[in-house]
C-alpha cells in the first residue's frame, strides 16, 4: 500500500462520516439520517427508517463543528423572524376583519334569543372579525353591561369556538403551492375543526339540560372584582406594537352597537381630530359628558379605525375619513395580511424542513 493510500485510509477511519461535508447519502452516515439536499432524498421509504437511539439523538443535536453551529444559529434566527411576522400577519388580519365586519358583528351580538340562535350568532360574529378572543371579550363586556344574560353569553362563546375554525383553514391554504403539504396542512386544520365541533356537540346539550357551566362559573366568581381589570397575553404584547402602527380596530364600535348605545356606525363618522392633529389625545380621547364636553370642541371622534396611547395613530388612520374610507383601508390590510401570512408560512416551513429533516425522520 502506498503512503498516500495509507493516509487516506487512516483519515477515513479517524474522521466520523457524519462530519464529512462530502457525504450526500443517508447510507454513508452512522446514524442513517436523511439530510436536506441528499442525492437519495426522494428515494427513502418508511420501512428503511430505523429507530434512533438516545446516543444518536444527542450526537445529532449537540455534536457539531463551528460551521454547523453557525448554520443552526442562522436557521434559528430565520425561524424566529418568520414566526414573528407570521404572528404579526395574524394580528393584522384580525384587526382588518374587525374593521370590515365590526358593524355587522355588533348588530348580530345584540340579539338575546334562544340557545341555538346564540350559538350561530357566535359563529358568524367570529367568522366576520376573525378573532375568537375579540368576540369573547365583547361578549364578556356585554354580560357585564347586562345587555345579554350569562346563559346567552355561554352559548355565544361556544359559537365563537366554532367560528375560529375558519382561521386555521385560511392558514392551511398557504400551502397551495405543494399538493402534499396542502393535504397535510388541511388535515391538521380539519382535526382542529372536528375537535371544536365535537366539544360543542357534547357540552352544548349538557348546558341546555343542566346549566352546569352557569352554576360552575357562578361558584368560581370572586367576591370582589375591580373596575378595569384586564389581562393581556405575552404574544399580543410582542406583536401589537408593530401591527398597531399599520391599523388598529376600535372595539368600542362593536360593543356600542351590540348594547344599543348607537344605532349604526354612521354615528362615528366623519372622523374628527382636534386642530387637525392626528394623535391619541386629539383624535381618540373620549368626551366626559358629565363635565359637559362636546365632540369637536373638547375631544375628537374616531370610527372603526382608532389610535393607540403608546404608538399613536396607525398608517391607515385618516382625519376626516368616512365609513367607506375605513372599509377600503380594512380591505387593503386584509389582503396585505394574507400575503404576508402566506410568505411567512412558506418561509417558516422551508426553514424548519431544512433544519429538522435529519435525525427527526428517525425520531418521529
């Protein structure tokens, strides 16, 4: 054996196959894992995938050289980037849907009818504004204002659980470019839909018969609740500062129409900012009627799009806008959010596929 051949043999014995950048097949790796970009990527069959040991899992996850750790870091940053803007697009879609369907949703929730009607109203209201959390918070406000009964509120919340299934179906449509991925995504969305439907199918008749949820919530109610108490989730705190700079919906419009405080959205138009200055103080601050303050003199008036105390007025807010102008802004934001959602979803799936297509094929 020549000296060169001996060196090559020694190198192949001392260097792990998994660390050789020239390896392009799972058959040449000690773990037998498939990596993105392998020559036999599409040739692997389920019966060829063996179970990974804990040692292999630890090695595949934690044993990397500097170049591989750099790729992992870049992939993690890319995944967080797409995930953040994916959540922003969902928040933006919800705000745009509230602007487009806020008036109709408020009119729907003003009806205090039988349980089945309450269930359907909850579904329609959530489908219109694309946010079950917003529907639920409005229902809670209506119950607190004694505009609807607690029992009707329970049926509305059940309907909101079904109505929110529309969102995951929209998200699954982001995989339309790949038939196989669309099939899996739509199947996952359908699982969520079936779970919500079955939960309501079981709990709805039980509530009608026994009113157990009403009695349970009554028993859980604290003795004292302070005015203005609210809870804001951490995800909303992260994505809202950016989405509120684009568009921010006015939830008071839906609540006021539902409680009968105003008859229609026309009462909020045209939008009026004091001295033509577009900020929260001059546009969205509420008048104190007890102190004799008047709209246009002491305070401004906003419609379906409002301003935020911290971020100010969003990009789609316009002084002097009418209902038609705000509806157009909501439609533009809805299209923008759908485009951003699809792009971020495709990017997130691609990044995760590249990063997890190795040992994960043998773990899952």
